């Protein structure tokens, strides 16, 4: 239990905001010290261009999966920030490009169309146009209307083009002497910032996963059906005691030779890491997860992670309430195993007891630790009382406001639980929820 006044999530937020504020101040100082452009419009265009570069660098850091940030903020929160920064970047880039064309059109007293054609013949400007075009495409496929109609693999493949756009934007900025080489400090600043961002991305998304898998050599040791549509996969490897995994976290799993390389799924650890093996428990909701039942023993596993902030790192109170829905019980079950003792209550929401995955393990662990289980069955529409309404939550757990509350389940259930907790005025610092996904 954490007794300090600064929570890990608050420390991470302060670190992120401090990074943003410090760099915004530096960029605007560089903008002012570099002087004005050839006219007022081009001066404003340069202002937006500098801030677009800073937004690009922030995007790289948000998707780099830096362990210190991920374990304190969670991939879901970082993904939301990535999305909003992405759309801000889109409009900033479009504004910059439009103002550049307008500025030169005004300077040369010609049309914007002719200016656009003329600028496309300049290598530095052409690179910027290509970068802007890629960002526009990514922004279009990231809108909810389009995103929901694309398979994840297609959307992700198009999203990877963002790295191409960033590379083009870097070269574009490198060739713009007024922004990159206005002073020795400016040149050093931009080089350090770009190298840091690209270095963080390559380390977090490529170097670290490849090194860990070469070092640990993960492989499947057992495949155990838990029900007609749920299966547990046991994975072992070398030196797993050195893998920095905690109960409640998840990994991104690939099984080369069994599925295509681009088929990756985020599955929680359904047992607390013990230094000897890992276990995932998955429900068949797609082709990749459904095929786990036929996974051959001895198959290689490629594991990215562990990721996630759904851990005891954020505990602030002696008592805990763990709320799970369906297969969302997996990280909760792992956290129960990590819990040595203490006052813990579990609310497990399923349609029927037959659908309660790992129920026998949850009951056994709670019996060992003196905890309580409330199995909430039936359809939400039955009985007239919402299972996670404020009145029902308070009836089941009268001292709910004095506990840390962990929530893991389907999006609709998680939303309902969080709404109930707000009405009960459970302090926000005691509420921990994470929506697992890929970014």
C-alpha cells in the first residue's frame, strides 16, 4: 500500500506536462529569436510549423511504450492522448501548409494553385507536402466512422505510415535553415529532441521486444480448455525471474507458425508471475483467439511487454474491491494471487455461473486470504436493479468509499461501474480501471 502523497499516476502526469511546457517555451523562444519571415503570413506559418514538429515528437514518445510511463499511466490513457495529439497535429500541419502557400502567393502576387505547383518543385517543400499527405490519410482512417469498418491489421498497416511521415518531416525541417539552423542552440536542441524521440521509439517498440524474446525464448508448455469458448495457455522460458512482470499486467502475444505475424492480441496474465512461467486465459472472440485451442505444445511464443498500470503499484488503502466482468476476471485473479492477506472483496459479473471463468481458482484464493466473493449473475435487464448502480454497490460493499477499487470488464460494464463510483463519491485516486488495446 502506497502511503506517500504523490501517486505514481500523478508523478507521470507531472513529468509529461513538465516536458511539454518546457519544450513549448523553448520552441517559442526559438521562434521569436529567429526573427520574422518574408511576410506576416509566412511568419505565422513558421509558428505553426515549429509546433507541428513538437507535436510529432510528442506522438513518438506516446507510442514508444516507455516502461516508466506505461506502468504509471497505462497504455489506454496513453492511447487516448495519442489520438488527441494526432488530430491536433493534423490540423496544425494543414494550417502550416495552407499558410505557406498563401504566404508565397501573396509575396509573388500569384494564385495559390500556381504557388503550390512551384513549391512542389522545391525538394524541401516537396518532402513537407508528402509528410502532410500521409498525415491526412492517417487522420482520415483514424476517424471513428472509417476505423470501425476496417480490420485492425489494415488500419495498423496504414498507421505505420506515420513513421514515414515523421521521417519526411524531419528531413523537411533539416533543410529549412530558418527553423533548424537559426542558431547553434537551435540546431543542437532539434537534433537532441529528434534523436531522443526516435531512440525511445526504436528501443521500446523494436529493440527491447527483440532482445527480451531472444533472451527468454518463450515457448508453449500447455493448452488447457477452461470452458467451451475459453482456453488457458501456459508459457515458459529462460530466466523468467528477471522479466519485470506484475500481476494485473498484460502482454501482446504472437505465436509464429500458428498465426500470421501480424495477428497480435493483448491478453492479461491470468496468474501472478512466479519466475517460472506465464499464463494467459482468452475467450474466443476472433480468429486469432479462437485458434489458441489448437496451439501445439512446444510452439514458439513472441511476447511484447509486460504493459499496463492495472497493478498494486497504485494501491492507497488497506482494503480493496476488485470488480470483474466475464473474462476480465483474469487480471483480478492474478492480483488475488499476489495479495498475501488483507481485506479484499470481489464482484464477479457473468450471465450465469457456468460462464464464470476461473471461478474455482478465485474462490480458493479468497478462502486462503479471508476475502469475500459476490457472484452477480443474470441479464442486466432482469430484476430492475442495475448490478453496478450506486445503491447496489453500496449494499454489497458498505465501506466502498474506503477501498481501492479495481475495475476490469467489457466497455459498457466498466462505464457503468465508474458512473456508480462517481455517484458514491469514491475518491478518484482510489479508482483504477484500464481498457486493454493496441496502439
